[in-house]
C-alpha cells in the first residue's frame, strides 16, 4: 500500500473506503504468498485475524480463531481472487456502515459478489460451493 493512497484516504471518503477494502485484499494476498498451498478460506481467516489484531484483539484465543472461520465463511464461497474483495467490502459494511451506505457502487459490487453465495445458501447447495473453492478445508465444516 502506497503512502500516496494513504494520504488520499485521509481527505476523501471514496478513497478512504477503497483504501480500507484494498488493505483487506493486500492482507489476503500477503498471507497467500507467505503460506502457499492452502485454500482461500484459510487466507481470508488470516486476513480477518490480522485486521482484528490491528484492533487490539487477542488473535491467539481459540474463540477468536473460530470466529475468523465463521466470519469469513460466506466470502470463502466466492472464487479467488474476488473473495478477498468480498471480505474487504464485508468489513467495510460491518465496521463503517455509514460510509458503505453512501456508495451505491460498493453496495452493488458486494451484492454481485455475494448473490451467488446467498442463492446457494437458499437452495441448500452452499456446502458444494464451499467445497469447490476450499477442497482442503471442507472437513472443517
């Protein structure tokens, strides 16, 4: 992440939202490069834990680690690399709802990414979708 993007994010809500989302994407890809060979869900959970560590949470707590898997489950049903973008959008929605609600573009983007997951959940086929993108972690479910 560049210092220029950080400075722009300070003065612009639009850039602030993009910087926030890109930070989650950066963390996902950093973990993916550092620990190759895992499923997307693992990297999403690691990115979420990194975010929570930045908020001062104890990420070594087993409950926090389980929460990472639970919180990132739906995003793990989005194909790589879009799953990282879905996580960033989800975190923006949860952590800064007032900024998220101001941007129809971000709302539409998140809906486009997550709609197939919600449809699979409604049809009862979400586990199949999860397994498609996370074959190594499917035993965790």
